[in-house]
C-alpha cells in the first residue's frame, strides 16, 4: 500500500454506522468489480482514487474510509468536500453512532452531506420515521437517500445532470457529480452544453444551501450568465474558474484561522432531539 501524509486532492469521506462496510459503498460508487489498492494517509485513513468523467467535465477525487472517529490533520480536514454517511434505520445503536459522528463531521464543513439508509418505510420496523428523518436532515443540511428507492431501469440514469428522480446509489453518484470540484476541468463542448453545465451547478448550489434564515457562505453563480444562452458560453466557463478560485480562497482562510483544533470539544447535538419532538428515540441520549 502507498502512504502519504497530506491529502493530494478533494476528498469524499464514506462512513458506515451500521454493519454495511464503507468499502462496499465505495465499490458501488466506483461501479467496479473490485477495489484498487488504497493509499494510506495520516491516522490510517484509506484513500481510493475516483476519476469523475461526465460529458461536461473531469475531476480526480478521493473516496476515503476512516478506521476510527477522527477529524484527521489540518490538510485532510480542509480537503473534505463531501460526506456520505450510511446507517441502519432499524437499529437504535446505529442512530447513536450517527450522532457521535456529527461531532467530527462538523469541523470539516463539507459542501455535500448525504445520509443513507435502506428504507424509511413505516412498515419496515424503522426506529425513526421518514418525516422526522427528513426534518433532521434539513436541520443538519443533509440529503436523505434511501437505497431501496432505485430508478426502474438503467435508461433512467444519465451521467449528465438531467432532472431525473433517482434513489439509492444512482442518486449518491448524481449528487457527487453535480458538485463544483475545485480541480474540475471542463471538456471542449458546444456553447449550449457549457451553459447547461453552469445551470446544473447553480441548481446543485441551491440544493446544498444552508438552513432557512441563515446566509450561505458558498459563492453564488451568476444566474443571469447561466441563462444568457450560447453567446455567453465563454463567460460561463470563466465563472467556473472564478468559483474555483473563490473556493480555494475560502480554504486558505480556514487554514489561516485555525479551522481544525488539536482536539474536538464535546458537541451535544440538539438538532436530532428537535427532529424527534417530544418523543425519545429509545435511549438515543
């Protein structure tokens, strides 16, 4: 196994709070038969390379697993762009582990946060209902994805950014591909495709906005430029580069202000209790 002390690019952290192995979820995201040899980073973090290749852009990112609850070093923490968290909605213990992980996810400030479970159907023996899980995800800026909610056929899945209602692994991949990765490289496409790409990014930013009533710290894409048509395609491409520069500036600011402390103070997550209302999830405390 190769080793490295510094994260060499943007990262997606895949966490399992259930018996489901994070490596199995990574395997599904990659769409491969077997995983490549991982690169070992600081604190035993395993990294698997993922070359994202859509019809609009390419980017190289890292799918990471963690052997223990940690925020890693400063370089790793600043490189985390997304978190995919799997849990078992039929297990109280699994929900408790989700709550514990929120303490470590918070300092990363990832743009994408996805909470994955098999199902939230009321007749499936779940611990918490779909409605309350959705409220919890809204409060914590997570997207809820149910693995059982799959598209009916492969024809429904397009690796572009068409508006398709997807579930399961397809939705996870779509959400990750819709992110504006800081190292993405646009392909040489027609003018209209470039504009469509920017439109999809604008939509992705809206989906990952902060809680209602709060100002988002994410950079805004100029919607007028997105809708301007083919004559503004060059400006659209320039906007992508501008957003990448802004994101890098934000990362530098985080590093200079000491985003990552040497240790994490205990953070009591009140949002889950708010989502549960007056009900006790049965030992969640």
